C-alpha cells in the first residue's frame, strides 16, 4: 500500500455536491440553446433515424455516430427536434412506459414538444427519452419511460455540450489502483449498477510528464486495463490529477500551457468524460502561483476539449470553503475559467457526529461563494457544485454511514448538484470496529453499499 495515497484517508478536507436542476433548454429555451448536429447518448452512440427513412412512423434508435443526415438534428426553441424534414415524436401521444419514439410529420402537438433538463434528460409527456434495455448496441430502439436519472436517459444536444453545468455527471466513486486490493471494476458495475469511476491519481513522473501515481504508464498498465474494462461494460471514467501528497504536475510544469499539454497527453491516452483536479495542500492549494498556473491550464484544456467536463476538488470547513478555496473560486471567475463542477470534500474537517448536516452546511457555504464570485442564482450555483465524501470512518474518526450517505445523495439530487463521488470503492466493504483502513470502511455495511447509493445519483 502506498502510504501517501492512504492519506486520502488523510488531512484532506472535503465536501461538495452533484446536481440536477431542470431549467428548460428546448421548449421555451433561449436561442443560445438551439443548434443543429448530433444528439449523443448511452455508450457515446448517436440518436439515429433507422435506415435514414423519412416515412412517418420510422423508429428512432441508437447507432454509431457516422455524420449522416439521419443523425443531424435541429433543436428548435419551439420545443421541436427535427431530422429529415420530420419531427421527433412519441407514438400516438401515448405517455405509457415503453411507447416508441418515432419520426413523424411536424404537427405542433405535445407529442413533439421536448424539454431538455440540466440533469441531461430529454422529456416529453412527463416522461424521459430512454434507450431500451438499457443497451448501447447499434439499433437499440428509443422509447419514453419514467425518469430515473440513469445514464440511458442522458443526452447531449447540439449547441449545449460546452455549456458549464449543463448536465449531471454520473456518480463516480474513486478507484485507486495503487493500494487497498483494488476491485475489478466490471464486477462492481455488475453488482451495483454504477456506470462511472474516478480514477486516481495522475502525478508527475519527473518534470511535466504525467503518469499514474507518478510511476505507472498511461497505457498498457493496470490502470489502462481497468479503464478498458469499465468502457467495455458501457461505463465512463473521470481522471483525477493531484491529491494530498506526491510529486504533482502543478508545481512541476513551468506554465499554464505546459500544464495543459500534460493534461492533454492524459486525455489522448485515456479518453475520459471528466477531468478532475484535486487541488490540495501547500504545494498547489495554498500556493497561489501554482493555483493560477493550474487554472490557466484548465482554460486551455476546455478550449481544446469542449465536450469534456472539468471538475476542481478541494477542501472545506464545515461552513464552506477556506480562504484558499474562496481565492480559487474568485480567481477562476477573474480568469474566466469554465469549470463545470466545484467539488468540496466534507470529511476530515471536524464535522462531528452529524456528518449530514455538516456536509449540507459546507455545501451551502460553497453555494454562497460561487454566487458572490459569478453572480449566479441559487440554482445556477447548485448546478456547478459537487460533493466528494469518504465512506465509513475518516482519518478523524468522523462516521458517514450508509444512511447518512443516502441522505447526502438525496439532498444533492434535490438541489440539482452535478457531481457525487466518494473515497473510495476500494474501501466499500464492512469491517465494524476495524478502524481506518484501505480495504474496508471501518463500519458495518454490505459489500458495495456506498457504490450502490452513489449509482443512484
């Protein structure tokens, strides 16, 4: 076990949240949301008109993105979504679960009035556009179904993929291949329904050169094998840079452009959906020169990879971000860095016996800091917030039980937060009375309980 990483069971202050507010993006949307292009969904596949057939009643399906007209959709501010001169339509305006979604002559009915929500769902007749199965296989038919917040009901519309806070990020526990008997991620996915993991940690292998944990290769090693297993099972990954200890890229890269170049190497090798920058300790969090270097790098990363979400993760007090955290938020505004999720870590922060209330208080403090910096409404601030907790016992013997984590998840969902994670799936096993360990939570639970809860985000 790498002791440095066990100190993620460490002096790392946490808190944050993940969200799903529901402002309309299509019906009654501002013109800025309108656009023409692909609609992508489950497994990275495209919404497709079967056989490019423009006849009324043609099934709408998932298919490998190929750039054809059958996958070119125009999102209108009138609520319609159009391809091949026809409209995306719920058959017979039937709101029953399982009703097929088809192509049909545009007729102005409610069966063709769609609303895109910030949780990534696309809604008509009070139901959500849904990939059956769920499956991402070519030819998977689309239907409407009760909204569940699941990955097979999340869609990226043309013109919206670069908007900060435009969708909830799948719940993604940290998976660290360097200690704690790391599990096979496919096994965990099958047991829990979780679809994403936050892979940790990307460090410097010398200078501005990235490597897993500073030593394992970007490709070909155990981390790459785990990522391949996740993607083969229909999942996605976040890559976390930094952490509490280790030789980090922030202090080693000489400039923002060099830092962005190191991040780009990782993106090219891994293909993540999210890049997470865990900015901690005196070498990055409290070193404002390095803070600025990282923020400048993230701005370049977003410009070059508009479809990849950017999260920053940092410590908190029970009342919200510390001075270093407030400075990070204010400077991200000053530099106009498009950060999708500001994620706080609500543990090892003297939370006491009521970790739910302490987490909520810390998150509300984050909301206030974001509103002050960006001028956002409550809903806009929540939609840019995340929570990264610690399952079971923290280093400071704070206890987050499965019931508490469920409360935290449900609060995050109710407020529209956009990210939820915990440290770590390696520890998602019972060992009541076992103390703080890398292979178990220190409390009574079932295997993978915290992962199951997180999968419901």
